[in-house]
């Protein structure tokens, strides 16, 4: 049962990530009705997560945490924009799940949990 829930959440997060990236690219285009592939590639490069060459995993976790926080804020902002209760619950649940992941990454960086020491 827990495995099924985890799979559903993982698929939902993957879809959220894909949809979120697509919205950011489209929002940055000068004309939303025009979605030229070369323009999309240029904008995608601008908005993609920062590439880090460091071998220190904490640099990567900090980068990912920033993306989590951005997506969490986006989800919470959208809660106020929609009226359907199920959509609001979905956005809030996704924000809470991502908050938990962000906390886990922070604990890893700080080595504040016994598992990370």
C-alpha cells in the first residue's frame, strides 16, 4: 500500500516538474501562440536548473533545494488561483511532499540526522 502511494506521488511529482518547466518556458516567450523550437531551447537553457561542476554533493543538494522551494511557492500560489477543492488539495499535498523532501535535503547538508552522520 505504501509502495503504491509512493509510486503515485513520484509520478505526480514527475508530471508536475514537466508541466512546471513547460509553463516557465511558455511564459517567457514573447508571443504565447508561437512556440518555435529554437526559441524554446534558448529559454529552456535560461530556466534550467543551474549546472554545478562541483563534486561536493552539498552544492548539488543546495541547488535542488532551491528548485524545490520555487516549485513549492508556485504550488501554494496556485492554490489561491483555483476554486476546485480537489485541485487545491492536490496542490497543497504536493507542496507538503516537496517541503518534506526539501527538509530531508537540508538535513543531509547539515548532517543533522543520525543517518547522514
